[in-house]
């Protein structure tokens, strides 16, 4: 596939945009419409896992090649491996069904991340809050993604040989962060280091495996997608439970739960929000209401994260009830070595 004229991204021999889908609805339609306007020609590949809302037909109407599998066959890592295997491109850009490229140059900018260094194997961009996103959601997304590149420029990260041998806990936070809701993967690297078939956080695990295998990852702040969720307080707690459990499963991270660090973090969240709202010129009554919303969300997130990172001590029924994904299990992931090594050993036996 040739690149369309007018872009400043790399000359890529073939590009596939891959999306796992189930009941994508209107948000999927918005994502597909945005993809049709991209400045880079691409194959569009969708894996639908049992939609009942016409999502496969909608994807085909936008030119997608659609693979249909039963819901029971879906897994975050396994389905993405299937998409990688089916994709025609040398580079595969991943979205989720509700991650809408914010403009027509999203794919062009994302692919430019691969030209930042010869060893870049995975590239990702930020989430932008949707226009109707609540203030707490907006603040959270803007703060986190700004922290990944304070100067607003692309960032390339890799591990020294010494650091590759350290435990996964060393990569909590920015060093090991990666999201396949807005990402690019180099096929030749994936052939050595595929996604692991894990129940959650397959993107974080892929990043750790790629970095330990000697590849680099790149963050491109200008390659944004509209991707935000306004959960109720209870939903936020349950979502944070899933995230906290994943951090424990992947990194072994246990969220601090003692009163002193929790209160320090809450004061920090509220203090930063207060400064941002004052700088934005928000009047005092509205500011107070906004700070209350920020506080509720922060408390829900901290409680959910604390419970999730201790999920191994909870009964399965309680884990399922606390999980937004209704997942009752707990499965610590052995990241003592990269995913490519077991395959090599099997080939030798």
C-alpha cells in the first residue's frame, strides 16, 4: 500500500489498522468515519466477537475485512495476536472500538514514531477527553498524558541491558506504560515477541516483553484519540479494582492503604485541581462543586486500587462483584523472561 501524498510520516510499505469489536454501536461508527478520512492508506481489519448490533455489517460498509469469532474465543492478548497474524501490513495500528482518531493525521503521526529510532517496535499516543467528558475525567487524562512528555515532544524509551534483568516492579508507571487502544506494532518485532494470552493488561505485558527483548517504545503526543469514560462513583471503584488487580498481576504492585499516604495523595489531588480551576478562572461556587466531584472520584479510585491490588486475598465471588469486567479470577503473571524465550526452548526440544 502506498502512502498518500501530503504527509510527513515515514514511508511505510503497508499499514493495517486493527480493531477488536463487540457491539461497538455509535462510537464504533465515529471511529470508522474518522479512519476513512486518514491521510495514510491502510487496510482496515476488524475482529468481531459476537456482536448483536450490526457491528460487522457497519465495519464492512466502511471497507473493513471482518473476522467473526464466537464470544467465548475472545481474549485480549489472543485476539490481538489473531489480528496481527491476519494483517497484511508491516506495521499494525491498534484501536479499540471507542477510540476515535481526533483528526485525519492520526495514523500519519503514529507511524512517524517508528522513524524516531531504528529499534522502535511499539508506538503509542494519548487519549483525549471527549467534548462531553466530566471535569474529573478531563483532568485525569490531561495530567497523565502530559506527565509522559512534559515538553510535549515525542519520547523514545528503552532499557539498558542491566535494567532488563530487574523485576517487573521496576517498570511501574511511565517506564512500562503502553496502551493498545491507540498504538502501533512493528510486525517483525511481534513475530519475535507476541502478545501474551493474559486476561487483562496485555498491552503492559507486551511493552515489558518488548523492552526486555531490546526493543524501544515511542510515545507520540500528537497522535491522539478521543477516548474517555464517565463512570458513576461505583463504576469508577470497580474499574479501579480491575486496574489495581492488573498492576498486582503484572508488576506485583500493592497500592498503599495506610491512612497517611492515602491522605497525602488525596490532598495532592485536590490541591492540584484547585490550582488548575483557579487558573482557568472558574468562579468559587462552581469550583467547590468541581472539587467535590474530583474528591469523590479520587476516593473511589484509591479504594478500588487498594482492593484490586489485594485481590489475591479476596474470595472469587467478591472479586467478581467488585470487577467492572465481572472477572472473578486472579492470575499473577510470571514476567521473569520475555515471551519469546519459551517458544525458542520448545523449538529446541
